[in-house]
C-alpha cells in the first residue's frame, strides 16, 4: 500500500513567523510532488509543485524535496492569518495515480 | 470560465436510495476524477477517466459507478447508498493529454456533501 504521511496537527504558528509543513512518502518511484491548500468547507487548490531534488521558491512559499529520504516539505515565510488552512501533500506514484496525505491543519495566530 | 462545476452541493439520502452526482468542466481537459474525502483520511480516488470513452477504478470503487458522457461531463452514481458512503465528494480534472495526473495541476469542483441515513 503506497502511503503519504503528514502530521495532522494542528500546527500553531505566530503571525509573521515561518510555518514548516512536512510530508513523507513510501513509493520510491514517485516523480511529482504537490502541495494543495484547502480552506474549511472548500475544495483543494494547488499552491506548489516540485519534481527535482532541492528547493523551489514562489513568493512566500518554498517547497523542498529530498528523494533519497522520501521527504517533501513546505515552508511559508511571513505567515499571515489568511494562511490558516489544511495543507495537503500529494504524490504522483510510479502507477501515475496521485496519492494524498490526510493533511496538516495550520493555524496562524495574530 | 466556470472551471469545474458539481451538482448538487448537498444531499441527504436514506439507505438503499440511489442518486447521481454530476460534474462538468469547461477547460477542455481530457482527464477527470472522482474523489471522496473523509475526516482524517485525505482524498481517496474512486474512479477516473483518462480520456473521453474510458473509465478506470481507483482506490475505493466499490458501491459506485461512473459514466464519462462526453469530454465535458463525468458522473458518479450510487446505486444503493449506504451510511459508509457519507462523505464529501470532489470531482477534478486535468489537462494532461495522456495518462493520469502526471505533472499537471488538478482543478477541483466545489464538492458535494452527501449524508446517508
């Protein structure tokens, strides 16, 4: 059973600080990695994708990938109350299907 | 563009009743998906359609059927609803021309909140 694991949280971070979200996956053949944000009662929306080892930055968001350790993370700099949401990690495995983590609930405290 | 639309938004069924969830996308995407989302379990793939005319089972297909009516529309049918099917159902689509999600973004509809009593 291919798995994607995330800490369910909630992760509480002060406004303006860095929020660090982590995800591990079991399928070594995985090629594509995604972070989605989901507000309560809403549908998921893509915020970052990453395919190669290393860091990828987009505004306040940085995705980090380490395929050897089967680990992907999302850093949110200068956290804002509007960043409060559940963050879903999704991994495209060797069978081409997306496998989803259960999500980490992030709370940004003003 | 409306993106991905789903109907209905909410539904309450009694055990044994049937219903069809409708999904349509106006982005000319080839691939469409049905997921269910339960608390603490993330998104689980029920069925997908890589292209018009094809459908395949996902992780949790039992109790469901699908129809890819045309390129735009992908419906999910519950023939005999059970309380275990109480969930939030999301339809998604992606524009990759072959295979599944690949490296492309999946766009999600607003979801259908289904309760089976």
